C-alpha cells in the first residue's frame, strides 16, 4: 500500500494506462478472434468484441480507419485485428484500438466481393428474367474497354473476320486502378446513348483480383442494368467471374468469345439462309403440286355435275331409246315375214293341186291384210309422232304469239301481267308481239302508247300468252 494514501479511480486508471503505454509490445499487436456485439453508430466508428473460447476483448475502430476496411465486418466473423492496447478511462477497462482488420483465412478483397454479390443477389439485380435477348446480326456494336489494352484488338480482329459489315463504336474507359469504376460507368452511359448501337461489349484482359476490382464495383453492375441495350461482358480469363459478369445480359469467357457471341459468322448465316431457302422452295413446290392436283380433281367433279354433261347424257339416252324402238318395229316386221314364209312353205307341201287356187287366194288375202296391217301400224306411229309434234308446236309461246296473241310484263318489276286489275294507273308495260314490241302506260281509262320507245325485248322473263283484246 502506498504511503501517500489511497489512489483515486482516475489516478489508478492513469497509472495503469501509463504502465501499458510503456510496454512496446502492446503498441503494435495482432489479435485473432471472433467478432461479437458489433455496433455502428452514426459517428462512423465501429465498436465490437473479439472473443475466443476463454476470454473477450473490447475493441474500437475509429471512423478514419473504418473507411479503409474493404469489407463489412459482421458478427460471427473471425478476423485478425491490428492495433494498440490502451485503457478506456471512463469505464476503467483496457481495449484494443484497431486500425486494420483482415478476415481470417480469406483475403479482404475476396470477402468484400462476396458480400457485395450477396447483397445485389438479394436485391434481384442478377435475376435471369432481367436478361435481354441479343440481336441476331447487330449493325452497330459499342466496345467499352481501355484504348491500350489487348482486348480492343481482339474484338476488332474477331469482328472483322466474322462480320466486316458490323460497325464498331469505341467508348474508352480505365479498366483497373483507382477511379476505374467511375470511368467504366461513364463509358457505359456514353455507349448506351450512341446512335444506332444495338449491343454493348464490356471487355478487358485477365488479371489478379485486385486488377479486376473495378468490375466488382456496385456502380458498374447498376450501370449495366441501366444501359438501354443489352450488355455482354468478357472480363479476364474463363475462370474469372466478376459482379459485372453476373449483372450482364450475357457473359463470355474472354473478350474474343464476347465478340463471337455478339457478332455471328456471316458466311455461316448465308449458308444456313440458303439451306432454309432450298427447304422453303421445296415445301412451296410440293404444296403447289398438291393444290394443282386438288384443283384438277375438283374440276373433274364439277364437270360431272355440269348441266351440259347431263344434257349430253340425256341426249344419248334418247338416241338409244329411239334405236331400240326402231329395232323393235323392224323386228316385228321381220317376224311377220318369217311367219309368211313358213306359211308359204307349209302350203306348198300340204296343199292339193285342186285346192291350190283357193289357198293362193287365201294367201294373197292374208298377205294383203298383213301388208295393210304393217302399213297401218307404221301410219299410226307416224301419225302419233306428228300429233305429238303438233301438240308441242301448239304449246309453244311463239306459236301463240304468231296467232295474234302477245306477252305483257310490268316494265318496273318484270312480272307477267295476266289480269288488268293487277296493274295500277301510271304503270309502264312492255308488250311483246309476234314481230317487235310496244311500251305503254296505263291510264285511268285506257292505255297510252309511249311514242318513240318501240324496241325488241327478247329477254323478257317467263313466257305467258294473253289476247290482244285483254289490254287494260
């Protein structure tokens, strides 16, 4: 115990602080432990506790040093803290004032990239439904990369070989180092506004994680999604995958592969187009042949149903019936003649000489009656045919007209007029005569013939005969 009396709390705390400060090994220490009780007040400082299985250590990282930490410390994360041991006098406990934090077992940059990926993924920035389709053969492509890098040369070479007709627009950007992310964002914005650009290539060659950090920046990912046209990335080597690759509409392994993805091989396209054309022509030819055959079959069916074909068949049927009738008539005559010959033969065999005149007379009578019968039958058939022909002529409307009759129709409707009460006063009538026709108007008490309007009307509908005395 001190002879000077007891220490005040402040004095003892100061004494302990001075004792700790006098230890050089406590001014530059590395401490590994698991983070717990992490807080981030508005001041920007970071307060946390490092613990292991047996002990806990209070730590603070002031704002100036916290801003330089590339990743976001989290509870449960094992880190290695560098700093100085001091005494926090207000609570009378010692603490570690950390000026640097490193994740245990993994690099700080890699951890920062992984944390950024998780945050943007949860936000939906990498959603496959946001990916846009690439144009088949773009006419103008914007290239965002460094002017001095090999990536630009690779893109120009591949594009010139595969599709010389594609126009390339260069938008310069710094692809690594401090401020590179800002230049990439500006270059993407310029490329998206360029006239006629249909797709943007964001490319650069391979490098370390530090070299590719500009493509892991959140602002670059958001600029890719905000670009009005699809964005294709070709960053680093095939094994490198950046946040920009995840946000892009399409990711290629290398700059050359990105150019091949955007610009198709025009020669291969032409070959495929010619093959499609051949298949299309063959298909059209086959379809045309089928349609022609179908038309031919339908035309044949239509011909079979044509009135002309039916009339021809009916005419052939009439001729066939006429031939059968003539055959029947001639057959009857022939049979009678055969009967006559048989009778003559029988008479010649069986008739005695004294009865010969009598039998000859009888035979002559029978022959006369037979001839008369045949002539009468023929005459009757001819008379029957003449009668049928006369009746047909008598029923013809033209024969009726020739006998002094006429056909009258309503000029407005074409309806036949058979009764004077069927027409009203003022109606115009057309009357067909045996020779020529008349146009008349019905008056209240008679018919007025329209002068100068006497014409032939051979196309009057229907045929109806009326007496000339029946005009109203």
